C-alpha cells in the first residue's frame, strides 16, 4: 500500500478554515541570533559579526560550543553602555573590529553585521555601517546587515532576516533564461545532495539552493525561477524573491514520506515530469523510508503530543506525526501562522486539531498540565521544569539542528520523538 494518503479525505477540509487561539502574552522562545549556529555552517565563506552585548555573546557561544576547536565563523562586537554622544565612537570601534577581522581572515567573502536588542545597539544604524564598510571592502568582501534581536525576531526568524538581506544582491537572470528550480532554506549538505539526485533522476537538472554553500555562488533570480520552500519560516524571503519575479510553488514541507512526496511532486508538475518518471525516481527512497517508519510507529501510535510554539516547524511536524505515525495532537502551538505557506499543511491536519498562535506561556502551561500529554515539544527553558513535573519532553531546537528533511531522514526524524519516550520507560522500569 502506498504510504501517501490523499491530502484530504472525502468531505473534509482538514484545518484549512481553522481559527487558531491567538495569544500575545509572555513567550519563551530564543531570539533570532540562534540562526547563526546553522547559517555559519552552511555559507562557508561568510562571517556573522553580532553587534551586541555580553548576553548575546554568551548565547551564541554556548549554543555553538562545539566550535571552540575550530576558527569560528561568528563572533560578537560587544557594544558597552554609551550615551548618544558616544555613537561616533561606536561606529569607529565597529570599523576597527571589522578591518581587523577582514585583515586576519582573507577567506571571508561575505560579512553579516547582525543587530541585537540592547538599547545601545538599536541606536546604531547598522545598514549605514554595512554600506560604508561594503564600499570600503568590495569587491573582495560584501557587507550586509540584518537583525537577530529578540524584540523583532524569534528563533528561526533570524534565518529569514538573513536570507532576506541577501535578496537585493542577487543578480537578475536574463529574460529568456531556462526555467530553474531554487530550493529556499538552509538544509544539511547531505540532504541537498539527496534531493539533487532524485530531481536529476526525474530529469530536472537545473537546481540551485539558497543560501548557497559559498557566498560567491550567487543565485540568479527572475521570471524563470520556480521557488520551493524547504523551511516554513521564510515569509519575508519568499515575498522578496517573488517581488523579483520568481514564482512560488505550492507545496507542503519535505518532512516525512508524504510531505517529501508532495513537495517533490510540486516541482515535478512545474517541470512537466511524467507520472512514470516521477514514480521511478521516488519509489526506492520511499520504500526505505516506509520501512524505517514502521519501526517507529510501534512506539508512537496512539501517543498524545503537545507542541509549544518555537521553530515554526510545529504544523508540518504535527501533520507528519499524526498521519504517518498515528500520534494524537492535543495542541499545536506555532509562533506565527503563515496561511499561504501553510495552506497544504493545514489541509492535511486532522479536522478539529487545536491550533494556537503566539503565546501566553503561563496559560499554555496550565493547558498542558491539565492534558498531561505523553510527549511535549518545547524550548529548552520549559523542558526541565516540565520534566520535573513528570512529563516527557523533546527539545524543539534539536529539530532545527538535525537533518530531518527528505526520505532518508524520515526514520531519524521519527526517532527524535521515540527516544524521549523509550528513555522515560527505561527510567520507570
Ligand atoms: S539579541 Fe536580545 S534576546 Fe538575543 S541574546 Fe542578545 S540581548 Fe538576548
């Protein structure tokens, strides 16, 4: 039997028209600086210079502690408390730090000045600083800026802000260029390679990824570009790319067998791939994924799960866990609900799923305690207190750091949810 079931059963619209509970209270989510942890690994000739406080430096150093043995591609220019009269000094200091960094690290081709939320940083005009430094160091180095401030961004929105800052720099493609597929959103290299193999097998040869592995490999953009989002948190980037003429393909996200198949199908349809050729390209990896999910389903079927809002991956994950692994969704919280990008995901969610957008953390904790789920997906700050209250948790951040997209990662993705449950069972034995 095919593991892909119809997007909607007869007479059901899934959660297409659902009105989520909207909450705007205290929230427990990382800021957008966190995105630097995966972005610096992806764009190998870029450097991320956080303009911030000691708190910002601690955040990214502790989150990326593994990098202490290598020359890191991120750092923090710490702006101490200054009054407005000290801004000239702050700009001079920033220029000095950048000049020193670029002189010492000639391999850097793209430098991001990343804003943060301390008031002294907000007073600095980082876009002017980026233009000034770019003029000074181009063409060898381009300097861009974006904000990772906790006031403006949550967790994964840092990637959206980073990629959006790159869009104006992308070259325009010639008017009569051939149709090209651009996959948008950071994916592990191994996942990119798998997707390229499958797409090539279908006959889609012109495939690019944004962000590219090297900043100098600029992706041309224009009316010939077909965009496929690999991550659900790229609202601003997608809007800017569409404004450059690119066309967004409607698809769910490539998590699990169904998500991956519909996502690839969307590209196949846009490029005129025949059903036979599509099947030939996906049959073997689909079968491998189905075998790996069958094992995980033994642990997850019927288990009740609660999502706190964190990465914006919650809705695609909930769809995967309910439809392919039989989990029961108690609440699916998301920081933001982008209805257009989530259209297919919402249609595939079981009808009646309780969705919430934003957060009022104390109220949400009360709902979670009252339901006592088998598994809670939440940020690091909530996980330990909930574990102490007898709940089993999964850290949402792991879902962003781990390669989980595509057929060959479907089993690993399911295992991220089985592991905390089996650990809890062993502790209780
Ligand atoms: S940007 Fe703001 S929220 Fe993020 S680490 Fe710095 S001070 Fe904290």
